[in-house]
C-alpha cells in the first residue's frame, strides 16, 4: 500500500456525514439550521480549533478580494471560517475524497457554497496554475508528507509574488519518541513529523522568506486542559466533536497527543512566510 493510500485509509470510512447529521439531531439542529459555530467542534481538525485558526489567519493579510488556498482542507472548516470572516473566495484541496464530499455539503448547509471550491488531490501536485492564489494556509498537514521540500515548492508555485503562506503543523526534534496511534497516524510508517529547523530550511530552499515563527506548545497545553475539563463535566464527548473524524480510538489518539505535547516531544508551531515580489527580494 502506498503512503497516499495509507493516509486515505486512515482518514476515511467513518460514514462521517451521517455521524455529523446524527450529532446535529442530538443538538436539536438540522442541516437547514446548522451554523458554522455548531460545526466548529468537528470541522477544525487541528490543535486549538477555531482559536488556532484565528491566530494564524490574522497574520496572513487576507482581504475580501484575496484568493486563498487551504492545503489539506479536511472537511472545510478553515476554508469556511476564512471565507465568512473576510468575504473572500477560498479553494480547498485534500487527498481524502470523503472529506471533500463532506466539505462541499457542509458549505452548502451554511450558505457558503458560492464562495468555496473543493478539489480532491495531492498537495504535491496541485491542479492549479502558477500564481493562482494570494494566500495559502496549511494546518496540521505536513505530518503526513515526507517530502517537505517538494510540498513547499508546490505551494510557492501556486502563490503569486508577494503572497503569504501560513503553516501550523505539529513538529518535533528528530528522534523524539511518542506513542501511537495519534490523530494523523496509526503508526510511525505514515507519520513524518519534522523539526522546526528542518521546516525553516525547506521553506527557505523553496524560495520563501519567513516572517514569523511561533511555538504554540503552551497554547496547546491550555487547550487540552480546557478540553479535558469540558469532557469531564458532561461525562464524555459532545454530540459534535473530533471523535467523529478520528473514529473509535479517538480517545487513545488524543491521549497520546496530549502526552507527547506535555512531555515536550511534540509541539504545534506556526510559521508565516512570504513569496518575494521578485527574485532576491
């Protein structure tokens, strides 16, 4: 089985849309009445959820006229947030076809279908012309892609000169050990967590200028503490949550991730980069 097939199998097969509909029913909601706020607990598949999305997007200079690409868009939560917040057009791309189908449906439910486009495909070979986008975002994607250099070269290609690229990935030093499964990988054969310094090198080699770097470990620790407190108060996961995406072993995946962040083996890190206006800028 190829790495792409492994990753697709890891993220697929949970009858996700039906599970989301059931969760909405439990909340007294329907597809016709669901809001972005209702869906946020399940459609922002990264540490920190909506708060983390907001922190990253505030640094990307998104305008109403911007064309944005969300790389590894999942079921479209980040794309919907960006479009609704800034009034711009957003294109999402993800390797998992089921996620793309769900992303389109949820966007129609929330009235954003006209502003959004979703494509099934690889981040290493995106079906977009050179310079198609003003802004690119990548949230918790690089952990599934071994060749970071090829990834960032492809992002560089589809951005216009002067465009910004925001990365928010889980990173760790080479050799740092943690238990599996985790949210992005069943085992080590499909996990390609890399160090912040290697990300920096790959981004700069692709041509990007790095504007800011922020380790969000403390933010993650606080986020996990609040998450555990909320789950304890209600006696389990809410009707809509990331457990619907992660499947039956969601609790184990989350526990392993919390342990790895608490120990310092892993941490979510932001890097905000820019494609120079001209060569050598």
